[in-house]
């Protein structure tokens, strides 16, 4: 009987340890799921997000590092996991915002900012919605779920379970990523801003040469048509640059952005 009781006790201890491990991993994966591109979009129902978070938990939990003792500071450990998960999701969500900012700059430069602006869950110009959907599709086709699982597993190397990042480090990390995102957005939208600048210069020269000509009525259709042609030509290059940058951030989400 004593051996049976010992076996039951060990089994209970093992079950409690596994439950604690899966719970901490679920907190990190679930917090990241709230901000992750594609998996965390507003159009996806909450139940689907919950199932996806559980699926990532089942993948990450066996490969995660050692877990802290639940009897010491369970609330602090759970809070640290949520913070790390949110930071991971935010690093990737900033890259999506960079693509949306680039689309907004391009739309304003080509006077296409109000065309089908409310087609997505969030009010965005048509070019932003186009780039966003195309970028997310390319990220998923490139194995976003596989790279995301690797990023979640590798996050335990830099931030073991229950380790809360320092506020100063997180502040510097966030500022660097946001600055890099804005820089990337301006680089992606550079062809549209240059084309709009040349268009306005040419329109000013024509207006000075022919004051009686209503150049705005002639130039507006030309600007819109040129913007559509420029989107067709430049969008593949923009998306290729964005996907490469997105994969580099996904490979090291907690590294300082260049």
C-alpha cells in the first residue's frame, strides 16, 4: 500500500508540474496572440484565437526551459510571462504598422486616400489595405507559424519563465523598433513621394506657362492614373523588402533594431 501511495503522490506532483508549465507557456503565447500579425487580427473571432494560442502552447511547452517554483511568487511569474508575450507580439505588430504607414503615405501622395477607405476592419486607405493583405499573405506563405513557434521557443533563452524584463531595457528596445518601423515606412513609400513631388513641380511649371489653363482638372486624373500604374510596378518590390525585414525581426524579436 505504501508503494501505491508513493506512486499516486508522484503522479500528482508530476501532473501539477505539467499543469503549471503549460499554464505559464499559455500566458506567453496567449498574450502574444493578442498582437501578432495574421493570427491576432480583429477580423478573427476570439474563439479561433484561443484555439490558436492553445495549439502554439502545445508546440512550445515541451521545448521551453525550466519553470520557476509555483509556490514562491506565482503572480509575479504569470505577470512576467504576459509582459514578455505582449512584447513579442508588439515587435511583429510594429512591422505591420510600418506597412500601413507606407500605404497611407503613398495614398496621400497620389490622392487615392479615400478610395474604398473602409474596406478593412480598421479605416485605412485602399493602398494600405492592399499592402496589408498582400504582406500578411506572403508572411503566412513563407511559414509564419513555423518561424513564430521558433521565436517563442527561443524567447525562453533570453527571457526564462518568470523573468521580468527591466523597464529601461524595454523602453530603449521599443523606441528603437518604432524608429526603425517609421524609417522602413518612409523608404517603402519613397517612390510615391518622389513621383508626387515631380508631378507638383511639373504642374507648377505648366500653370506658370498657361495661367488660363485649369491644370488641376487635367492633372488630377493623371495623378490618380499614374498612382495606380506606380502601385502595380512598385508594390512587388515594396513587399519583397518588407517580407525580408519582417523575417529578420521575427528571427530576433528582442534584439535592438538597427
